[in-house]
């Protein structure tokens, strides 16, 4: 009985921990690709930024600020409609992925 409770506890912890998605998959799933291009190097318009190689902390901060409304300048309005679909953990994964694109 004692071992069954330990196993049940470990199983509950393993399945309740958030699973981080792959940054590239998130980039596609959250429709970043529609405006910033499939490789994050060729945005839809010259006004949209190239995201490939961007500093991870900077990219994360910008996405969080757009999501919260702290940043409302430039093209932030276009991003605001998408950012509510992205969790803070996903933002961190996206920023990491973007920083690693060469």
C-alpha cells in the first residue's frame, strides 16, 4: 500500500508538470510565421521586425510588454490580438528559439 501511494504521487507530479513545447513548433502554431516569415528573417512588410537572432531577454520582454499593454506603440496593436493566445512560458520558449536562429 505504501509503495502504491508513492507511485501515485510521483505519477501525479510527472503528469501535472507543464510540458514545454518546442520553440519552432510554437512559432508555427501561434501564427508568428504569418507576419515574421517562415525563418523569422523575411517579415511580411518592412515595418515588421526580423526576429531571427534577436536577444532572448529582449524578445521576451517585448512580447510580455505587448501582451500586458505596457507597450502600445508601433505595430504593437497588431501583436496584441495574438499575444493573449500565448502563455508566459511559451513566450520564454519562443524568445529562446528566436535567439538561436542564425
